[in-house]
C-alpha cells in the first residue's frame, strides 16, 4: 500500500489493507522509483509486525444497566431496550459486552450525544480489557444539568469504531436537601428518607 511522509513529525503513514485472515504479518517499508521498481529499506525489514484482528461487535451495556424507552432522533420512533446509566459528574465504571474485544493499548470507548448539541463534545476514553467479551470504561463528566442520552461505541485501534452503538443515560447528580426524621435513638433500626426535588 502507498505510504505518505508527514513532514511535521517525520512519520510514514499508510492505510492498512483489508484481509480475510486473522494473522500477524511483517511490515516492511520501501520506495518505488520512476521505473516502477520496488526497493525495500533493509533496516526496517523484520523489525515490525502488524496484527489483523476480527472486527469487534457490541451487544449491550452489561452494568450498570436498566430497561428504558427513548425517542430515536433518526427515525423519530419510540424505542425500548437495555441502556447504561450514570451521573453527569462521570466516573461510573461501565462494563460493555460484545465479541472479539481484543486486549490492545488503543482499546477505547467513544461517547457521542444522542441528540446533536453544540455545547457538548464527543469524548473518547481508554477502556480496560476484561475478556474477549467484556471491556470496562469510565463515563466522562458531562456539562449538563438534566437527563441526557449518549451513544456509546468501541474501537480496538482508537480510529475505527463499532457499527453498533449502545445507549447511555446521564442523570443529574443527586444532592439530598433533607433527611427525615432528623433524629433517632442511638440503638438504630429506624428508616430514614432523603428528599430531593430531582429524585425519580
């Protein structure tokens, strides 16, 4: 395949070809002269290899998850399904289930607003490999005060993401404003109720 030299960082860049095989292949660099002859650069030979892996697919958010309904903005139809959820403050460990989730240093999750919003950015975060069926990633903080839905997809190489996109619901951070009763005997055993206008 043809490679291109980046003058900014002195790197050769190329697009990997498609293949029907899951295999590790040697990556050798060379150049083509005006006559069409290919000359390989000796010091690069047999030093680097490239791993072709199976295409990753997603099934669902394993945990935390709940059954929810939402309006799909593409079809304007009401949909039902299992979604992930966590607070807008972020930091929620989210486990995603799929297939062919290979342990790579570039394994990552992408969080995209379900409904376009110029004030909310797409976030890409590194993921933790659990097994070939499960990965875990930390939800980002979202600058939003109400419930907001995101799409969640995964990439093995940090560039190409899964065709399947899961749904993730961010909810407002809970901050109870009152506790009832405010006092109780020291021996315990009393039910306490925390109140907050946004709790549901």
